[in-house]
C-alpha cells in the first residue's frame, strides 16, 4: 500500500517518487465522495496531472491500495515543520476541539515512532478500550423474554395461554437480567471489528484481536444499525465517555467532516476542515478560560438575517441572508462580544492592513450592526515562534465599535493558550470576574 504525507497546500507527485496515476485517481474519487469535498472534490484535493495539491482540509484520505495524510500548516509560504511535531500538535487540537480526552504522552510517543494520524488515533482507542475492558465490562439490567421450565420473574400471560396452552412444562417468562450486551458495548465492538479491517500496525492489530475475544459475549451489530440513541452514559460508566466519542469519530459523521466507506480495501477516510477545527479549538479553550464567570460561549449562534421587507417607520424583521458568527460571548442572553476565527497567517510584523482581508472586515461590520455589538475580534493562529495576543485595535468609522486583530499560539501548551485567551478578554472592557481555568 502506498502512503504519503503532505502539508496543507503542499504538492504530492504523480509518477516517479509519488502515487501512480491509478492511485491518484482513487484518491480524487475519495475526495469527490466526501461530504466536504465541494465541487468535484477540489476542496480537499486538486489534480494538476503531474501532481496533486492538498487544500485546507487535514486528516487521512484513503483510496484502494493508497492513502494520503494531510497535515496542518498556517502559512503556505513558511518553511515546513517536521511531520512528527505537526502531527502531535494536530492530535492536541483534535483532543481539545472534540473533547476526546486523549493521552498526550501516548500520542507524543506514537508520533515519534512515525505513526500516521489515523494509526495514532486507532492505537489510542485500542489501548484505552483494552484498559477499560480489563477492569470489567459495564453491565445493565435488560428486559428478557424466554420460555423456561420454571418461572423466572413474572409470567407473560398472553404468550403462555396462546403459545403454550398445551405445554404445561414450558413457562413464558419476562425478567430482568444483568447483561453486558448493552448498546454502548455493541458500539465498542463494532468499532473494534471495523478498525481491525484497516489497521496497519501489527501491535495495534494484536490488541484489537484481543478485544474481539474479550467482547465475545457482546452482539455483532452492523454499523448502519448501531443503537446510538439508546446509549446511556451516567455516573456508573462515565469513564467510557471519551471512548464513545472516539467510536463516533470512526463510525459516524457527527463532526461535520468525518466520513468512512465500508467497501473492503478502501481504508478509512477521516478529514477535518481546518477552519472548522480551529474554530472549535478556540471555542473549547475559551470555555475553560471563562469558567467561573457569567459569560457563555456559543459556536455558530446568532442566526439573525441581514435583510427583510422595508416598511416606513417600522423596524425590519429580516428573513434573507442568515448570519452565523463563529463564536459569540453572551451574558444573560445579551451578546457582549463576537469573534471570527480565521485559519491563515497575518503579516509579521503587523503593518497597515496586516494581511486582514477586506471581506473579513465587512463581515464583522455587518455583525456589529445586526447584533448591536461593540466588541469584535478577528482571531488568527500564530505561526510557530511568532507573536501572540492582540496585534492591532481599530475603530469603525462613524461609530463606537472596536475591532481587534489578535493571534493565539497553537504550538503552546493547553494551559498557556487558556491563559492567553483569558487575557485577551480580561481587558475588553467587559466587566467580569475571571476564575481559574478548568
């Protein structure tokens, strides 16, 4: 199987030293079939005959007999970092954005061994699930029905006098039984079976095989029929929450970019648009930074419209061109700040417009008007080793609104990033008491 790695906007040769044309066509077909592929899959991968160009989507794209790992890169023009460092950073962003509660130490060790993103996620899932299964399977009382020689539980009177009217030696019983064949474990087993078909590392394959034996008493349920809505996570099994989220990552499309195909030999496609991932990453950090305050963090909220019917002397009720700001900060239902995240680099040093696009400024001006909000921010990632925090503060013409341009360092630790974001909003003239980051 041919496997290659590339950064966002990077090129992969087709021909000598790269994929064959047949393999390239397989990858292009996978990109076209993916939900975030856009027109002809060009939002993921572009074909230039002698090379393929990756777009602003990261993860693993798989075709028959080949796969391509796309790693994040803020600035296409900057020197590329080594894959181990970038891959470890991406694992950290996924952990924070999706709440996967991954082991950072384990992920770092696997990254140093040259494992791909998909290999790392599968191995972490297998290791954590094996630890939990060895501690004991969570069990629940399930309602069972069976025909027994002695009464157990209570009798099913209707069935007894219809099916067993002439069989006094058989009793139709209904009873509760403490079983491990629960919806949660059915999903875990389905993930183990599915990943076992596509795993590449021998040690991970061995662990998945062991898991299949340990989960032998759990029913095999096809992925399309899994009982997702019947899973109950409570205090008795809450330690399984992150495993459940990882299983969804492999088996469902809950996070808008996750996708897989079940045809044998095609592998697993697991992709994340970097703009969406960065937005979720920032929102998750902000929730921790603002923990203990009266500020609520909302993603993709607002939903007000730009235009509506004009009537003289009346306030307009919009119904055309709906808006969806990336992140809203609310207090008591009132929007106190709007943040628009952008996964791209701004100029170093920041001079003039600083690489901020005119369209982005227009968008924030519209938000200020529609949501009657004075505090606005364009938030960018900083390039490795670059500046962070607020870079520039602008006022809006003929108004009191303040538009700030800021950066957050994605290469720093989670605690430092939380502190940096908390500092950005502590001096936004929004009166609040900042508690300790969770």
